């Protein structure tokens, strides 16, 4: 069994294509069920965030698995495979382990050291477990990945004072408005990213408004900052109140159009508005950037700013990656040992089958055997098989963890005709 990763992220794929490939939370179960139905795919996990879509899968043939998952991803989003392939990356076996642990530890994130990706990955893992898509191999891998991530966050400075999308948004807002005190921010959405932005903005004296599909969630978030809560239906009526609009929802269509912005700016007598769209798919119509006095930034715009502010993390990154390299052999040894289990089971079953046949023949030739003698004969057969199998089974378990372990396993299957 081999682990593979097929995916795309903010480094390989433009936002316009990423938003077409994003999976909403309510799509996960169906998507994982479809993945498991693909030939050769034994386990699967689907991670979909604003910056990446990745599929972790377990299969016997990495080449076939990568091709199958790539084709499924293209088909599931009705995109031509030739259009998608230039943006996809894939990793197999040890490279897949290294990549997955880097993702978990936020070393591959837009904001290196941020904690959000770990929560997103744990959620994806729970969803895969709930629908039976994550089994023995993925369970072992993600348990190890989460352990390594905890160690990295504890023993390095990679997670200290990360440059976040929210902090960059505040910096940009200050460039536009100068002092932020006395200004108003409208958050579209009530998730983790909006809460983080609210903390940054409120610390600068910004009044917080929250609009969300579920009013109760908006009220909960707004209450934390002495703000006001609204449903998204009220958006056209409150848009003009905001100097800063930050959006992070999973809406399927644009929440704010260019015409809505025109109307809001007219009501504001053309006082500028700063729009920040960190949703994938996007919440805000890109045409807003063509409206005078409306300043629109999307996730990719902020990405460039973030990357320029993170060049001093090289030493911490190297230390974190060293911890990952230390952990990978542990998983590989376990996986190689796991792969020998079917051979061990098959060998024992065959020996026990032959034992039962020979004991039955012997008993048939001794019609005067008492029940006690019959039991002693069967016990002798079991004892002989156990003694004869002890050394081969023990040796196979140990040799399977060696670099050429598969050769010994293959030899055992041929010698004992287990195919």
C-alpha cells in the first residue's frame, strides 16, 4: 500500500481556477464516496481550503493512483484534464509523507506558522473517518503528522508572531485611511478568519459589524466586540455604513456586486471603501476594482504582501523540516511491516489447512482412537505447526522493515505457493 498526494495550491494555480475546484463542506461525504469508488483507491482524504485542494489517497500502484485521482478531480469539477494538469502537483510514498507533514505544520502555507491549516486538516480527517474513507494507513499517517506538528510548534519559533492575512489587511487599511480609530468594518461571514480580523481591527478602535447567513452566529461574533449583527439579506441596506468590508464565506455566488458598491458610495458621498475578499470561491465581484473610490484586494493580492514579510523564517523552517525527516522512517517501517501481514496470515492459514488435512487422515487410519487420544493428536499437530512457523514468521516481520524487505516477502509467497 502506497500513500500519494495530488493537489494544487496558491503557488501553482491562479485564484480563478482555484475557486472552480474548491469543495464546500456539504460536498465532502459524496466526494469521498466517489473517490473510494475509483479503481485502486483504498483510502482517501480531501482537503479544501482557500489556498489549496489536496487529495491524500492510499493505493497499490502510485502511478495508476495519481492518474486516477487527477482524472477524478477534473471530472468532478467539469474541467478538461489538459487544462488542470499544468497546475497539479503529485507526491508519492516518502515525498507524500514529507509534503503532508509540511502542510500540517503550516510550512507550506501562505502564512507560515499559522494555526488555521492544522484545524482544517483535522476537520478533513474527521470527515474522512466519519464516512469510512480514512482507514489503517491514513489513520497512522495523520496521527504521526499531528504529533510532529505539535513538536514543531513547541520546539521552534515557526508559530510565533506569524504574519497573517488579517494583520496584512489591517496594514493596508491603515495606508488607505491613516488612523483606523473611528472607522467601521463590516465582516461578511462569522468563521475563524473573520474572528481573527475582528480582533486585529477592534484593537485599532474599529467598530465591528457582522453579517452572516446564520444570524445567531453573527450575533455571537459581534457580541465579542460590542458590535452589531445582521443577516446577509440586510447587506444592501448596511453596506454604505462600512469603511472596510472583509468577506470570508462559502457562498456559491458573489455577495457584493459592482452596482451595490456604486450605490453604497453614492450614499457615502464617495468616501472610499476598502474591500478585502479572502474567500474561495470569491464573495466580491472583481468588477468592484473598476469602481472609483473602491479599493479591492483578493487572496492572491494579499499573498504577495505576506510572502514579502516572511523571509526571516528560513532557520526555523530548516529546524522544522529536520523534525519531519526524523519522523518519516518511523512511518515507512510501520508501513513495510503492515504490508507483510497478508503474507503472514496466508502462510499460517495454509499451514493450518495442511495440518488439519493430515491430522484427519491419521485419525481415519486409527479407528480405535479414544476422544482423549484424538485431542492429543490434534494438539500435536498445532504444536508442530506453531514451532515450525515461529522462526519464518518472526524473520519475515523483521526483514519486511529492511530496504529490500519486499524481496523476502515475495520469496516467501513463491516458496510456499501463496499466490
